């Protein structure tokens, strides 16, 4: 049940035909884990909290630095030096006290990924490296959790939803992250944010779209991004969607799967 305060707070959602009271109640029941409270995670967390997600978790072991503030809008100047999960908790509590916030100030790894992800209904991956993206996508497959994953470049970004543990209308498994990106690029070929730079407002756009896709997944309206990669070109202000399918040779849910656990992610 929604309290009188919640009814007023979420009034603009509730009058939406595709959301309504049942949809808002579903958001209140939902639990979402966000990987990273950085450029993508920061706006995603803010909009998920504003939308009334019942439980919001975030995994991040980093502390706030001055260079973060150009795009990581959940943190402020007085937060410099604090753990990001602490400053995120304060901001979310101030925005919406109805949200239960859980901060995991730890590095996601093969030993804790399944237990962390298994405690939530839905996962958003805003990490900035391929090793974490592959780990999260594999863990979501084994934990049977949907994944919304995004990547941010200098003036470009991409977003998709992975439900590789489920089948489509034809009874076939949905594509995995490994169907879209079979292998990570060689080390050094994709420069880090600190080297190449990133447009701060673009992080806000893409992080907000992650939140929108998460809300859509929970409420169930419209068509999601399973099997579709949304690509943003900020220079041309162009949005394109690429369809992709399951690769029968992928090692996770392919015809001859060879990945059965997360042991390959242990170093």
C-alpha cells in the first residue's frame, strides 16, 4: 500500500495510464542493485530513488575526488574524500526517505558477485571496464537476474538489456553480453576516462536512460532493449538501435556451453 505522502509524491506517475497505482506499487516492492556510483550510476541512482524503487543497493569501493564532480552528480564538493556509497546514501535519503538504501563499499569480484546480485531483483551495470562487465553479466546469468548494462565513451554511449537466463517466444535463449561482445578489446586499445575524457552531460543522459529502462522492466510497459543495442552519438545528436541475436557458439548459453561458474574471473 502507498501512504498518503507517497500518493502525492508519485502523483505524476500514478496518473500515467501505463504505470498507475499497480505500477507504482511494483516499483515500491522492487529491489535494484547498481554497480558503480560514478558517471552512469550517479544519475541512475537519483532517478530510481525519485521513482520510488523500494530498495536501492550500490556496489562501489571508491572515494569521491574533485575530478568526479564534472559528471557524478550524486556527489558534491564537501564529499571529496568520502566513500561514494556514503555520499550517495545521504543524497538519496534527502531526495526520498521512503527508499531503503544499501551501500556495499567493496570491489565486486568472483567471490561475492553471486551473493550480492542474488539479493536484488534487477541489476544495472555502470562500471567502466570490460572485466567487471563480463563478470556482472555472467553472474546475472547464473543468478537468473535481468541486467541493464551501459558503456560510456568520450562523445558516445550504448545501452542494452540482458535476459540471457530466459527464453524468447520461440523457446530459444535470449542473447548474452558475450553474444554482443564475444571478447574484450586488447589491453590499451580503449583509453580510460582519465586519458580520453568524457562529456559529463552525456553520462547524465545515458544514466537516466538506464533508470528509465529499469523502471520499464519493473512496471512492464512498452518494448525493452533485450536483443537491441541503443547507441548514442552526442556529436551528431543521433540515436540508433542495432538488433543482435544469440550466438549459438557463445560459451554461456550456447549450444555447447563451457562456462558453468565464475571461476574464470578469479585472478
